[in-house]
């Protein structure tokens, strides 16, 4: 099954707008249509950023509603123990944290709104980087065919 790390930027997009590609990606994660990978630092960052007043205000959600989304993701995520840190990988320490989860969790993909910032470093570890929209387009194509082949198709 496809192994995916979701960058915080995608989660925030999903919380702020329940109708876009990011929100659909989060729904697919909760439905366990792929293996969501997460470590405690990433879960902490999700909360720290999602619960900022500016994001709550823009989303129209309460802190409890945003927490419930993150709780649902934590409930289905496969925990990753980051044993090896390959630093620095990018210009942003938070991007490195996401890449650490991807590398240590043997991820196939990182889904982010910042594809350009992740692509080079992730590629050197065999991890593909897509936007939520790119992921959904490819996922729907694969889903029409053979779901068991999804990890192979995404790594091409």
C-alpha cells in the first residue's frame, strides 16, 4: 500500500477549506486508502500551526473541530520512529523534519504545497513529492485500475 507523509501546509489547506484537493486527501487518509506516516514532532507541528487564531478564524472552525481532524489522522497514522536524521536537507528545518519522517518511514510520497522546496532532497532518497491536486489526479487513475499497484505507479 502507498506510504505517504502529509506536510503541514496541506493539512492547513484542508482545515481552512473543506472543499479542495487537500481536504479530499485528508478524507482519504482517514479512510485508510493509503498508509499515513507521522511522528510525534509532525503531530505537534500540525497542532501548533492549525490552532493558531489566524487559521481558526479563516477556517471558521473551533479549536476543538481542528483538533478532531488531527486526532482522526493520528488514529489512523502509522507511527514513525525517526532514528536517522539527514541534515541539512533543505533551507527550512521544518521541511527537514517532514523529510525525516518520509525517509525513516520508507515513504513513497510527500504531499505538500511546497513541491519545489522538497523535490531535490526527497528525490535523492527515492521519495516522490506531489501537490495534493497532483496526488488526487494520480490516485484516481490508479484507483480505477489496480489498487495494489499504487506504490509502483506513483514511483514512476
